[in-house]
């Protein structure tokens, strides 16, 4: 049976959600809503669906995708969950951890799926990284995600816009609680911090440094992970992973018994994979990536970074 899904928000991400859901297996796009009627009509025309009022759309659906500015996430998700609808909400899950806690509790009480748009969890790159990290003990992680300025998502800081992706990834890799956060950053082209560098310390001693910027000279996405088994390095743009390890395939000079293992991957459509996981969770009632608890943890880490930035 096809799930009736509606999209709340027809901005940059909402448009992509609508266009993908319009042809997603197992789903019927019943409509979309945006506070800007002209924008709603434009995207609805592209997706081949009607425009509806927010509450009218919720009433017509089995599930909703919320891709509005962050301040509207909690109110709209609450309305949808109270109406018995499943909810996919773009990251961050909400504006505050109190709102996130309320959404997690409400979804559990109503027995509804609550999924957060941490799209990296569904990427081929992260799946390759997790496979390569299996059996390795992590002691330090360095992540960099920077991009030239684009005038979108400026209602939040670079921490909630870009850095939260790597915070979520690191939290999924390190099992210990986050113990300490220190950060520096600043404004350049918006009313919120546009670049930030955060240092994280976990209760088991693992440390991480995370750099994010939306005012960079050029695009860069990379990650290093270090521990007793050697270093693992990922260049997400080049789709390459190199892992130094005992017994690695390519011998390393001056390190007898050590070698490099090299991997690459072919990208798939992560948004389509994310939608498929959402639909499967609703239909099968199983676990899924980026549930409400994961979204809440990523938000908490991001807000702790912002608090450190504020001094």
C-alpha cells in the first residue's frame, strides 16, 4: 500500500524532497505547503501535486516531511504527531533540546516514526568509512567541512547548518558520552557565526576537532581517524579512503608489517536512500538511522558548540 506523504516547506531542501517523493516507490506525494504561496505553487507545479494549507496537508497524509526554517520544526512536528502522522524532520530536529525531548516522547507515546534528516548516515561514503573503521580503536578524529558562501540556511549558524553533520557522525562513532566542548568562530557574511572550529573531549578520552565554514575559498570535505591501529584518511570529494594498518595491502617504507589499504566508492542518491529508509521504517516498524534520540544528541552537541562560541 502506497504511503500518502506531504511536504511542509518548499525552500531549497523542501523542493528536493518534493521532487524525489513524487517518484519514490511506495509513496504518493499528496501535496505541499509553504508560507510563500508563489513558491509553493512553483514547486508543486514541478512535482505535479497540489498546494494545501499546513493543517489540511497534515490531515490528508500518513506521514509528513518537514523542511521549514528550524524555528517551525517543533510546532509542525508536534501537530503532525498529535494527529497520528509519522514525521521526517530536516536537521536540526528542533531549536532547543527541550523541544527535541518533547518530540521524542510524543513520537514514542503515539507509536509513530520520528526520523531526522541527517542525510550523511545514508551516504555510500559513510558506509565505506564505517566498514573500514570496524575493529579500530579511535583516539582522535579530525573532520573538515567547508564551502564557499551561498545565501541559504542563514537563519542558523554554520554549526547548525554544516558542522552538525560531522558532529552527528562523530557521535555515532564514539560510544562514550561527550564530556567537554570548546570552540572559536565568527561572523563574516551573515548574522550568525559563519565559521567555527570545535574541540570535543569524550568521557573515554577520545578527542575530536571539527572545522566548518560557509565562507571558505573552496569546497573541502575530509576526515582523519587515528588510534593504535594506525591512521585512516577520507577525502569525500575525491571518493577515496586510505587506511594505514598492520598487514595492509600496499607496504609502507620503514614500517615493516604495515601497509595501506585503499578504497573508493560510487555515490548513490542519499536523499532517495533516506526516503526509502523512512518508508521502510513506517511499513516495517523496524529501527532506522537517525531517530529522534540521535537527532537530539546531535542538536545538544551543536548547541554546546554554540554556547562555547558565545563565551
